[in-house]
C-alpha cells in the first residue's frame, strides 16, 4: 500500500443512502482474477443513466466521493474498493460506513472519512452547488475541510490505522512481528478442533 | 409488535477484555480465547480456527502470497469450494462462460499449489461455502471462522465467532492464520415468546432487520436469544445468523445447546469418543453468563411476527405479507422517505397495493440463507397433493450442496418439485447473486429465499422480494405473494 497523508481535490456528490457494494461493483465484474481494471465497472449499472452524477462533465477528475449514510453495505467484496481507487477516487466521505467495507478501505489506502451527519449533509449540498469546490482531507490531523467555505470537521481513525496509512505499512509484515506469539498460541489449541488434510 | 430498546453506552469504553470473574457474553468468551497478542493502541490479534475459501474473493490473495514469497501457514485449517460461479445445469460439461471457467480453474490451481483441500464443481462435498462447513461438521462452537464472504455470519449459529472479510484479510489469514480486529460491541436481540405456526426463522430475522435497519448492528456482534430462538432447529438458526450482515452486524451468534450438539454428533469432522466428551463440556461453558452486560439490547415479541416480504431494495424495507406497499410519505426520516420513493420506482410498485396482489414471474429457492434440507422440505410440503406452479412462472430449486441434493433425492423431494413444475438444479449460489447463467431479466419480479434485494442483485434490472421457502413455494402456486394457508 502506498502511504496516504493528505488528499486534496474536487468531490462528487452521491446523494443516496445505503449504497451497497453490489451497486459499487456489480457481480459480473467479480469473475476477474486480477486486482486491476475495476474502474470501468464502478457503479456500472447506474452509469447507464446519462444523468447519473459520475456522467456529469463538471465532476470529471474529482478524487473524493461524498455519499449519504450507510455506504458500502452488503457483500464483503474488496473489488468495491479496488473499483473506487482504479476510477481515481482517493477518499469517500459518508456519515456511516459498513464495517467490512471500511476495513477493506484502510487495507488499500482508500480513506473512509466518517463525518457527523450534519457535516455530511452540508458537504453534499456544497459540492452539488459548486463542482469546483476543493476539499482537503488530512490523515495525520484527522480533518476534512472545505477552505473556500470555511467548513471544517473531523473524522475518526484509530492510531494503528492512521500510522499504517501514513507509512503505507503492510499488515502481514506487522503481524509477523508476533510470530512467536502465534507459535505459542498454536501449541495450546484444543485437541478436538477440526483439521482437513490433503487435496479433497 | 411490542418492542423495547436500551443502549448501554457507559460500558463501551475500549477494547480491553473484561477480566476476572465478571460475567461475560458468548462473544466475549470466544474472542478472549483466541487472543494471540494484545497491545495498547493496536487491534487485537486473533487466531482463526477455520478459513473457508471460494473462487471469487481468493485469487488476488493467492497472487499476493506469491508476490511476497509467502506460504499458507495452516492449509489444514483451510477449506475451499467452488460456489459463486458454478452453473446449476450440465455440470459434467465445460463451463460455458470463459471468465467464470478461468476463475474456477484458478481456484483449483491455487489450492493445489498451496496444499489446500478444495471441493471443485461436481465433487461430492461441493456446495455453497456456508452450507458445507456446517454439514461437514467443520463449524463448531467456540471457534473463530472467517471467509471472504459477508454471509460467513451463518456459522455463528453454532456459537462460533464467524464473520466476512475482504481479500486483503484473506491473504492475511492465509499467511498468518490470524486476523487483526478491533473489539466489536455486543448487542442482544431477545426474541421472546413462541413464533406462531407458519412463521419461520426467515420471517423472524426479516422482522428484526425491519426493526433495527440496515445499520442497526454496525460495529456489533449480535447474540440472538429468547424462547423463539431456542426453539429453532440448526437450519433455522443458520438462516437467522446468515442475515446478521443485512442488519449491518458482521457476526451473529446463538449459544450452543443440545440442538447444536445433536446436529454435530456423527458429522465427518466432529470430535468422537473421549474428545467429544471433552468438547461437549467446553461447549456447555460458552453461553453468556447470567448478568453479563450487552452494549445494546433489542426485544422483539415473537408472537406478533407474521410471514414477511420485502418491498424495496434493501432488506430493511420489509413488511408482513398482510400489509400493503408502504407510502414513502409515511416515513418521518427524509433519507428513508427518499430511499423508499426510489425503491418503489425501481421495483415498479405503487404505494397502497396489498402485497398479496403483487404478481411474480420467477421463484428462486436456494442460497446460503435457505437451501438446506429443512428449507427444501418446507417448500416441498407446500407442493404436496398435486399442487402446480402457476402457468408461465419460472421456478427453480437450487440445493445448497451435493449432500443436501442427495438427501433431498433420497426423500423424494426432487420428484415433488419437478411434478409441481419446479426445475431441480445442481448446487451453487446461483440466482442469489447471478454470477452464473441464472439471472433475472430487466423488470422481472422474483420471490426469492435469498438474502439481498439490492438493485440488480439477481440480474440487471431484476426485482427481488425476499421471503421464506414456504412463502416462496406458495407464491409459485398462487402466482402472487401468498402463504401456504392462502392456497385453496
């Protein structure tokens, strides 16, 4: 994962609640065995509608998606995060993220910016009113700002996730620091726990 | 239904374990016995007892291992099966879709390379990943179970802590057999009283989701409790835990009891002899202690629950079958109002229409929610006595696994379905998510025993209504939403 420190850019308003991962990347796209190229499938069913916000030229090149509450519900598909990143998004702002989606984001360096509902609403309205409005998201400070409007807010990131994002650390590498603890744990597992040997 | 709710925010202060002899919840106990490492300012490192793998969310994880020159730490704690992509007809022939075929081949190749047991299409043990774990006896009380699939919550029915993970986490578990997790809050859902006859586990869980919403369980492990839950079979408990994620909860759990132990005893991977006795003693200690605190409690009166049908595009948009399609203006919250209006437009429904007057084109009985033997028995029972599927209706039964299919055939259920006009298919995820050829056409309306009524979930432009197997079968006969009791 590449380090993520500050994201500055224009934003797209996606004024819907409960945007599930089936909408973010429909299941037809999940047949691919690669990790790249999912941007073309991002919201592909909604993009069939010419008026859909991602089809509006004033939002081309935006790097932040501002959405309603309960973003990323449903399927655990990390393809949703890969699709958002591949399309060019670096952060998603929402008053509430589904747990698995949020986790997947932080593994890949897509910022899940969880804001107070009133700020979420204000940002949606502000970005809808002014597609040129720039937002700045600062990982170290945990802040989201629209300097032109004097809007500012904070978002939660636990210390561990923040440091991982800032340094681009690999989770597996971090866990392997505790290799000895894993080995010790393995030595005291209950004897009845199931195992499956051999190639089925 | 009568409901009550309390939120105990005071106890939600951090991730430290509740130490000493303080009463603990089932999920606390399972969490604490899997702690490998704990440090201030870091998520807990949990050991994973069972890692289930399927073709869709694993290829990129195996690529990651190869890229870093890593191996699978515990192939013997890992089991793979092909389920999402597999066709449900002509499984003796090559898979027609080359992209699906490739993904299935890649799963088998990865498992062979890393020494993982794999049940490919057509294997006697193959089936939906959340069906085969329990039926092989691999899902046991007190375990941690993960899979790159959000419906991993299913296995919580055994008193396991089971949840879905993304592909990066799949790679992490393959490499280390552990997972970094922030401690989840606890939520008790008390389902009090007896559910009326004809009300199934599916109806209970839909009623719960309707009540707490798609985000009601976010950040929480749900523990389902109360008489109506204790009265359920393991199949019913799996249906309930399966849909925890539709209420936003990564995991749902039910304390193991004699129903659990009877289901497990004699299964291929269940312990035997002395080990069975030791396991049993341990499993009996898992239930939530008297006086243990939950961060949140929701109480639901089971006696008031009726068969449920979803009307919208998320599983919380649900009403009893006796109700009408709701009017968006009846929702106080503006976001809910707008979501309802959007859903009615997508679903092609008019507010005020009685659900029983909504006609259906397709009936799908299957998915990790409702494709176990008991589900098939319940649906077949509705069709007994020569009942026929309504003319023009497409009706599919997709058993959850080859063992389920074989059992159903041994009981003659396949003949009941076929005589009624249902298609009897091969096992897989099928029309639940339409990654194989089983899809809805644009505008087609489906009564489905699956778990998600999202836009396009069963095929682009398709309209999904979630129901129980009994309601699905009755609807197939009536041509519109119906309960078995409605059939003449």
